[in-house]
C-alpha cells in the first residue's frame, strides 16, 4: 500500500484528498467507498493544476 508523503508546502487539496482516502479505507468495498476514492482523485487533479499554474509551467491553450 502506497503512503502519501506530506511536506510543509502541501496543498490543502492534497490534505483533503488524503483525508478522503483514509475514510474510504475504513469502509467496506462498495459505492460509498468508490465515491470517496473518486473525490480524492479529483482533489489530487485540482492540486496538480493549482501547482502548475502557481509555478507558471502551465501551457496556455490556443484555439
């Protein structure tokens, strides 16, 4: 089982994702557990996007 390492600069999104995953692990397999895992996945994506925009490495989309 993988463990998330949390540093001082960790985003609030990642901390929330970690909490959702901890709660999901307490539940038996099923829809409620899957929903918590999905929420955690989305929160990690938001944290990743936030980090990209903060670092200025995000690519501008052109039409």
